[in-house]
C-alpha cells in the first residue's frame, strides 16, 4: 500500500472515530506534505493546561528513491528511517484556550535514516567506474523553536501550521566514501542550521 493511500485510510478512520466529539483536549494530526518523500508524519497533541500542551511527533520514511546518475533506476539508492519530535507548546491567545490559537513551541528531534542500493565509484588503477552495494546510515539530534497557529473547526477538525529555526548535529556511517549528509533527503546538506516547517490536518477530541 502506498503512503498516500495509507494516509487516506488513516484519515477516514480518525474522522469516523471522532464523530460526536465535544471537548478538545487531544488532537491527532497528519502532515499533508510529507508523502512527497514517501514519509508518513503523525503527531499527537495533549492539552496540559488552559495555555499549554505537549505534542509527540513520529515520522516514518519508506523506500524513498531520490534522483541519481544511474542509468538503471531500479539500482538507485533508497532511503528509509524514522524520526521522533517531542515539543512543548505555549498558547498565546487570550480568547481561546489550548489547543487553539497562536503558539510558541520549543522542541527536540532525533532522526535515523538508512540508505541502501548501488554506489558508483571510480577505480584510478583501471581508470573505470564500477558499482558496489551501498549501506549508509545517518543519525541526527537537535532541536529548535517554531511559531504556529492551530485551528479547530466545528469542534472536530484540526488544522495546524508552523515555521521556525532548527539546529541539528548529525553523523554518518557508511561502507563507501562518496556519501555525505546532503544525500539523506537533502535535510542536512551544508549547515547544521535549518528551517522546520509543516502543515498538518487531523481531528480533535
């Protein structure tokens, strides 16, 4: 089953389960853009007080095949992995209690990605290129802070958008030499600094 179909099935299940919900102390949400890179990003938010909440985000990437220079696309590397993002949200609106309104949210993030497939390397002795099996992994840890807005529609539907800076420290282990941080979905190319942004949709209950 594709990631897009899985998203549709999960959303349908959540909507059915949320029928008749009144109090909004919890929300289950799905990032609507992550399927572009074969990633399912699910988050659960729980109200702690009238002005705060805790959210835990989980993401799973399954066999995302990136552009490559291989003539045979079936051999191009694939990336899979997972991420965990806990965050504390402080809601700023005086008109609405959490989980609704503008918020500021510091967060931590851990991500593990694994890349497998074929790697093309150069042999200076024979002056030829050859292919070998690739097995590389990236582990990244860091955090940051986002500013966002959470809407609750008809006491049931959740729409959440956020944007903010991030800082991640990452390390790579690989059986080949021509792999760098930017080869893992392009998330960590160049600087350790980046931007975390997203839009999620789900249900509140």
